[in-house]
């Protein structure tokens, strides 16, 4: 079982959007998937309750005891996707501990880039005592095409010395439409948002394997 955590202490950066869509992508690839909602606000749980699909994967919620509790339920799944919560100081540590790969969705804005510092430090401190686990990478989120910030964000993030995925999400209505149980993976293969999630999924598995 490989555990992929979408973490960022800031809210609204795309954690739930990337977590639910990537979970749908993994499921579509034929993997056994468990989605874990770490957010007390329960966005991923709500998403799954409104999802209209009988061929799907389970969503469970967990809190700060995720590092302890996850192994009890993760057996039998190929991939566990953790949807992180904002501003929960005690949650990032256990989530980083439980993860094989941490993805940090980050919007192309200076404030969002600065606010990743604590999480990056936490991950790097963990990597030092565990010989590099978890792997970690930034995923640029909600890119607005042809803006100078979108071009500069990679340069700014590079200062953190974590990899930055080529895959990213662009600001698109298709993602906003996912809130009520939808996924861009339900859209036609030619859909641009779907193709972004597919690229994200592939890059994620390349890093893990
Ligand atoms: P987080 O889980 O980090 O708080 P969400 O995934 O819930 O962030 O995203 C916050 C809001 O932004 C949601 O309303 C979501 O639909 C929207 N959103 C996220 N990513 C995109 C995107 N690439 N394009 C358009 N809207 C997006
Ligand atoms: Mg969320």
C-alpha cells in the first residue's frame, strides 16, 4: 500500500480537488483506492456522499491519530489518498509520518508560496531521520494562463529544494463543478482538466515507483 497525502496548511489551495480527482484517476486505472478525509470540515466526505456512482471507492475520515489508525484500515488497498486539512497544527506531523509521498498543492501567489515554509521544514526534518521518506513534491494549482506569477512560481518554489511536478492544474470551471460529487475523470478523454489530472496521476506513480 502506498500512501499519498495532499497537504498544505492553507485553505482553498486545491487539496480536496486534487485528492478526489486523483483518487478517481487511480480507481479508473483499476487500483484499489481508499480516500481518507483528514479535514474536520469533511469536504471529501461530503463529496463522496453526493457522488452518484455505485462503482466507486470508500471515503473514511480520520484525525490526528492517522499515523496510528491508518495501518489498521489500509491493508488491501493499493493506494490511500489523504486529503489534508488547513490550520491544524497537530495534523501535518502525523500525516507526513503516514505518507509515502506528500504532494503540496500551491497556488501561484507569493503569499501561498511563503506559507508553505513550515510544512516544507516538517517534511525535510522527517526525511532526514527516515532516509528520505516521505517523498515530496509541489503541484502548482489553479494556474491562470499567461500571467507573470504563473511563470515565476516555479522559480520561487525551487528555493525550497523540493521537486516541482510538471503536472499542474489550471483554473477551470470543470474543477469547480466537482464539488457536488463530480470528478473531471467523468468527463470525456478530450477534456483539458481531465488530461491535467491524468498527467498528475502518472507523474505521481512515476515518483513512487
Ligand atoms: P482545499 O482543499 O485546499 O481547501 P479545494 O480543493 O477545496 O481547496 O479548493 C478550493 C475551491 O477552489 C473549491 O471551491 C474548488 O472547487 C476550487 N478549485 C480548486 N482548484 C481549482 C481549479 N484548478 N480551477 C477552478 N477551481 C478550483
Ligand atoms: Mg479541502
